[in-house]
């Protein structure tokens, strides 16, 4: 009789263990550190979050995710050099594909094209880019003045063969102004008819993401709000900051030139 009195309490403890405590125990220790860092970040405690991120890197050097978390979410976002060094250290330790992708992306944003190509054009990272559907290879090829390849990579990204003219036309008709811009820049670099391509998107539209007027406004706002880094990935921030500004200015100039004659 007395044993039965304890049964509800025992059942409660078992339910609590299996529903609450067991999942926590099964979570890897490195993941718990990352989750704790995220919690502190949400609670507006960046110093605590940073300490937990560093602890994760130091305690679990074989786990790629801790390096990526540090790189993406350390509170000192303006110090690209320190964050990049952690990312590079992680890749050298683990040779992880995701880390290699982010290293290549950082090189590309800095304008270090040889390093960008070395990381982004491996078979593994190409597969990663395709799976994640990231628009990066056309930008790399264009920056390297590989314009024919840039155009081919543009159509590959949109799932259209370069020789399929009908498919290209159908794809363009569904694209926003932002989607079309990289192709217009590639064609302009080749002294080809880039204005014809831009005509696929309207100058004005009720859909805020489709027209050149709205896209221009978004670019201008992004440029005005751009936070300059204190360091680039190699130390001096000049090249990194200039390349980021040029990204927006080049697109604004393209749109202004098009709209002036439209």
C-alpha cells in the first residue's frame, strides 16, 4: 500500500528524466557550450558569450562547428583578422569543407582572389556551394576576369544551360532586378548588350523586390549603413573596406546608367 503511494512521484521523475534530462545528457559537450554562448548573446551578455566561444575552441579543437561559431558570432565583428585566424586554424586542424567554404568567401570579400579560388573551386566546396545554393562562383570568376566562365556559372546557378536560349529567357522573366544585376555586369565587361538584359525587370513595380527603382534604394540604404571593419583578414582594413564599398557603388552606377536612358 505504501509503495503505491510513491508511484506517481516515481513516474513524474521518470518522465522528467526521459523528456528533459536525457536529451541534455545526450547533447555533445561542445554543442552545449555553443548553445550557452548563444543564450548569453540573446541575453545581451557579449563578453560571457565570447568567453564560452573561446572555451569551446580550446576544449574541442577537433570539432569544426566551434570554429565556425566563433567566426560568425564573436561580438567583435569589426576585427576580421582575429576571427579569420580562428577560422583558418580550424580548417588547418580539421580540413572541414564548410570551414574551407567560409575561408574562400572571406578571401573573395577581401579581394585575395588566389586564395579564394584555391578554396572555392575544389570539388568538395563546389558540391557544398551547389547544395547550399550560394551565388558565389560567378562573382569569383568575374573578379578574376574569367568572364565566359562567370556567365556560365551564372546560368549554372539558375539551373539553365548556357546554350538553352528559351530556358534563359524564361528564367530571366522570373528574376528580380537584384538577380539580373550580376549578369548585366558580366555582359557590360564584355562590351555586350547588357541593357537588353536589364529590360527584363521593370524600372518601377508594385513588387518591392522586382524593380530597378526599389533595388537601387536598397543598395543606397545598405551603403549608407555600411559598418567599416577595423581590420581586414590580413590586418590592414583598407582593401576590405574599399571592396565592400565598391560592391554597392558599382551596382548603383550600373542602375543609374540604365535608368538615365530608359
